[in-house]
């Protein structure tokens, strides 16, 4: 039985283990520091941190933090990063459930646009599409060969195409090592 809920303080160790094992030896430690940092970063608020539990055990984690399209501070935006599912629990729809639940909660909270730098084969199934073509530039330049990995979706109509400019992220995410695909 899968449960998805907002993470609590006592979930920190469990969710970091999931991040570390999902991302592996090289990327894992960087992602662990990113998650720890974002969870304490005032510039990341509003922040949404969800865990997926299977039989009370944390097997998935997703984090959304504040984003802002320069010049459009009144239109709330968010960045999805990172998303991780424990390797033994992958390919069972847990990642999808975390993304879907997160987008639903963000929409309810009035967030207009959500950005992600991620697998272009994975995120379009949730409604994400390449963002660069709409004049929404990532905080750091995304190389041409992987530009499709920088994606956006609007949670209510009328923003994409009208809202344009460089996207600002939380300070913890604002380092080049987090913007390589
Ligand atoms: C990506 C990840 C979160 C997906 O979680 P999951 O619970 O296995 O996802 P779901 O079961 O909802 O969906 C499985 C689908 O994801 C696809 N997928 C998994 N990893 C992928 C990758 N690296 N690139 C593209 N697609 C990927 C699978 O091929 C499968 O596709 P299908 O439905 O067409 O068969 C998980 O594989 C993971 O933690 N990976 C390591 C960390 C990572 O890369 N995070 C994402 C950063 S953008």
C-alpha cells in the first residue's frame, strides 16, 4: 500500500537515504547536500517536500522549491528538483504518483508554472514541455544538445507565452553543478 504525504522532520534520514541510493555514488552525495540545503533555505519557500511510503518505509521523495520568472514575481512558480525512488521500488509508478500529487498540491496553492531540468523522455507524460522555446530561460545556460531537458508546464492556462524571462531559483540551487544534464 503506497502512501504519499508531506515530509516531516523525522523523515529526514529516510528520505536522504532514498536520494543517495537512487542517484548513486557519484551524484548521490551532491543531491543529499542539495536536499538538506533546500529544506533549510528561506529563499526556497514556498517549498513542497513529499515522501512516498510503502509499508511505513520511505521509498520515494520529491522536492519543489520556489522559482520566479524575472519581472513576474506575482506569478508564483516552482522548480521540481530532485525526484528519487529507491532502486528496488522503481518502475511501479511511485515517481509518477509523487509528481502528480505534487502538481495537484501546487495548483491548489496557486502556483502557476512548474519547471524541471530532467529526463525529456520522462516528464512530458505529466504535461511538461521544453521551456526554452517560450522565452523561459534556465538559471544557467543549458547546452544546445540537451536543451529539451529544461521543461515547464502551467498549472492554469494563460501563462506560457505571456510570462517570459530568465528563471530565478532558490540560493541553494543557484550553483552551476545543479544545472548540468
Ligand atoms: C526517474 C525516477 C524518479 C522514476 O521513478 P519511478 O518510480 O521508477 O517512475 P515510474 O514508475 O513512475 O515511471 C517509470 C518510467 O520512468 C522511466 N524512467 C526511469 N528512469 C528514467 C530515465 N533516467 N530517463 C528516462 N526515463 C526514465 C522508465 O523507463 C519508465 O518508463 P515507462 O513508464 O515508459 O516504462 C527513478 O528512476 C529514479 O529515482 N532515478 C534515479 C534518480 C533520477 O534520475 N531522478 C530524476 C532526476 S530528473
